[in-house]
């Protein structure tokens, strides 16, 4: 892949990661305020779902960073 495309893709993923993190933190604060019950279960589910999504995005960002550094290293060899 082209280096500029990789960098753009990484930047898009980082902005998505930040949005998911913000939403996750909002749900965490809501979760702390809720009493035990059905509403707490729903909020917990949503929080965990966002946490998993954030983890997946982090892994994707890490992999793209590896690809970028690999491409830069190969470019340096030439």
C-alpha cells in the first residue's frame, strides 16, 4: 500500500478511536449514577460493547503503525 494512504487510514482510525473513547467515558459516568436494576444492565452492556470496539480500533492502529514503519524502513534501504 501507498505510505500516504496508510497514514490517512491511521488518522481516520485515531479519530474514530477518540470518538468511541468519549462515548465510552460518557456511558461510564452514566453507569456510576444509575441504581442497580435493568437500566444498569443495559448501560453495562453498552459500556462493554464500546470498550471492545475501542480495543479493536487500538489493534488496527497498532498494525497500521507497524506497516508504516516497515514501509519507511524499506524505503530507507533503497
